[in-house]
């Protein structure tokens, strides 16, 4: 089963890097990772421009509306696959997190 992971983020580039690194270390890689950031969040924009996603298919969406709900809605609109999983930018999912969800 293909899974999309949505990660809304705002002004926490170091936390986001740690989250993305944890997603790269999953026993079952997601089909794609959709990071949703605010248009005014230049620190996250710079971090993502320099970040090496490795085997992750990393897609970045930008929203102008503040709040996590707007970010999640944008991520859901961009999601593909059989399963949609969400995590926060300040979380580092356990290495088998997605495997347990997607089976």
C-alpha cells in the first residue's frame, strides 16, 4: 500500500529536519512526503532548499493562510495513495511507525 505522510510546519526548521531524517529511516518508506509551510516562513524555506531528501519523494506546498488546519487541508489535497498519515514537524516517528500503519 502506498502512503503519503503530511507534515505541516511553521518556523521550526531544526525540528523539521529531525522529523524528515526520521522519515528517511523508516522500515517502510512513504510513497511521498508532503511538507506544508507558510509563505512567510523563510527559515524553513532555506532549510528545505538545502535539505537532501535521499530516497524520500519530498513535495513542498506553500500556504498563505495561517494555522495548522489550512496546512493540513493543503496536504490532504496533495496526498495520493491508499493511506494518508500525518505527523507534526516536532515529532520524530519511530523507525517502524509507517510500517505499523500501512502494514
